[in-house]
C-alpha cells in the first residue's frame, strides 16, 4: 500500500486501468477464443480473473490475499437475500421446462460445470475490481473527507453500473428509463456487497454470491435445448415489460440493501476500519 499522499492517486489510476483492461480483455478474448462456446468463455474469464487479481496486488501488495477467505460463511449468509431476483428468473426457467419439455443438450453435465466455474470467475474479477480494488484505491485518498465510505461506494457503484450497460437510445423513453433503472439497481447491489467487504474484507464470499446471481437465471440453458429469458447485464430494450422487470428488481434490491444495512453496516466501526485500511 502506497503511503505517500501524492502517490496514492497512482492507485486510483491503477484501479481505472484495471476496469479498462477488463473491458478490453472481454472484447479481445471474446474474439480470439470464441466466447459463444462454454470453453471459450471459460478461458476468457480465467485470463480476466488472473489479470484483475494482478491489479489488486499492485494496489494492495501483500494484503491482497490476507483476508481473502475471512468470514466467508458470514458473508454468504448475509448476502443470501440478494439471490431472490435471480432465483425468480431460475423459477421461470423451470416453468418453461415443464411447458416446453425441451430435449437435453449433448454433454450437458460438462457444460453446466463449465458454466458454474465461469460464473464464479465473473464474481471473482468483478468483485475484485469494483469492491476490492476500488476500496483499496479510493479510501486512502478519501480518508479526510466527511463521508469516505459513502463516496467510495458511490463512485465504484456508478462505474460498476455504467460498464454493464452496453447500448441504449436516449431518444426512446423506455430505454432511457431502463438505463437509469439498471444503473440504480447495480449501484444499490454494489453498495450492499460493499458493506460486507467493509465488514470482512472477504472476496471469496462476495464472489460466490455474485457468481450464483449470474448462474441461476441461465443455468437451464446449459442443460436443455431452449432459450429462456436472459438476465444479461446489458439487457436494454424498448419494451415496457423490461422496464417493469427492472422496477421489481429495484424494489427487491432496496429491500436487500436495507436488510444488510441493518444487520451489518450499523455494527461496523468505521473509524477503526478506516485506520486499519489506510495504514
């Protein structure tokens, strides 16, 4: 951890570089390894995960893995309500199965295992980038502000939301609403995860829950030959139904945030945490 006040800004630059590199690798690796296949996607995510953890090491040094598995069970336990929305999508997939009765895919067991590993890796590199790297880079320079934790959560959360919205059209009312709802949803989700990171500095538990949230809505597509409704992070359309889904998601995410705030955030000694974080 850099101690010189001026040089602490270098960590912010490294963090932003990690975000840009993650996006660049998703585009580049997707073309090289054909991320339309399960194995191509797995290779892409392995590379991004390794690079992201490398950036985290540049920012945090030897502290990077000190708390990696600290209080994993507690972290997962406190974050389980955030699985409600993805669980609803999984339920829709199950209902679609009973209605359509699609055939099994070839090698579906292998495909399901690869998908589960891939989504866990997504959890590792996104939580590593937008929670771990963000906190270790931003808190030291925001330490003297009145609300350093709030600003850290807001800055990282807004960036977390923005990079998940690939395309939109502000001339379309529904897409405009969906854009802001998507940003709001991911900002609140990011803040919820951030609270647990402040409490435990645990990356593994965050990655597990994050990975499950990405895995549950789509896991049946790796078993059966059908396409259910996708929970793509970049899902922006002009449909009113999509806007309604995002509103429902926002309500659920707010309730999850309130739950975690009451159970965890109020018990954090922020002064002690800040002193330890920025030593």
